[in-house]
């Protein structure tokens, strides 16, 4: 499985935008980029995913570099509820594997 | 929004005892998963299940572990003879299909083996 690299932790002020980076220099053409987050004492929660084009949903935006070797999860206005560990995960869309390989993620702290 | 339900939320057992962790996936989902997270560590894949059989399993999922979908709604993880190192949070997840649909996770069962 291709590897991702994320900063261990980041801080943001409430109501400010947050950009969470992820490097995946060994990504293959069929790898989808997924983001999940884990709030304290909860199971992981889907945030967004994409392949090549930037994606938006009600939770966040995903900006994917043109060479696909990096991506950025954008929370447009951080709230205290967004404090969580954010995981960037690559998953091959064609291999038939069912598993997601979670890394250590980025722990986001939101300051009031 | 529909959700994955796990019971119990906490389970305490003695080493060597059998435990069954229960999950009710989202009703129209076809793929089911178990993950675990030892305190302070990564979320680890254990097993995936489709069409009443295991699709994929990790090295962690040895002969002490088994999964079953005994009826149309429940999905269970059994650990036959628990060890201290099985203490972890166990998460069940489900998805409509595997082609990059999102996983829906339950809130987990905290298993403590004494």
C-alpha cells in the first residue's frame, strides 16, 4: 500500500480556515485519496475522498495537486467540534482490497 | 442518518474467556469490517466480510478470531480465548460496496481483558 505522510499535530483558531496537508509521493494512478477523522472516544468518520479533481462536500474540501503526490484537506471554518485526528488514506480502486490502512494522522486542536 | 450500532460499549473479561462483540450494520450495506485500536495506537484492520464469507483478513486475525453474520442484521466478532493483548477498542464498519464508497463506523466496544 502506498504510504502517506502527515504532520503529527496542528492548531487552528475557531472560525478560521484549516489546511491539513498530506504527502503521498508513491501514489499510483488507481489510488483514491480518502480522509477520515476520529473525534475523541468515537469511531472514525468519513470526511471526503477523491481521485484527481478537487472535491467539495458539506464537511470539507479536498484539493489534490496536479501530480497527485500531495493533497490538502480544507475545513473552511473550524469549530471546536472539528478537534479530532484526521487521517489521509490511499486505497486502490481496482485491486479489490477491502482494507483501509490508517496511519498516525494529524491531531487538530481548535482554539476558542 | 443511518448508523452502525455496536454492543456492548464496554466489555470486561478474564484472560482465556471467550467474548462475542456484536454489531448491527446499516441495513442495505453489503460489506462488513472489523477494526481495532489499542489505546494510543493506530486503527488496525482485522477482517472484511462479504456474501457470508471472509474477503480479506490481516495477520492479527488468527485462529482465535472468527466472524459471523448469524441472521440478516447482526455481524459478530468472536475471540475464543482472550489474551491480555486483545484489550482494545473494536470498531465495526459497513459499506454499500467496496468500490470506494465510504465506510460507516460504529462507536466501538472497549474490550478489557484482565
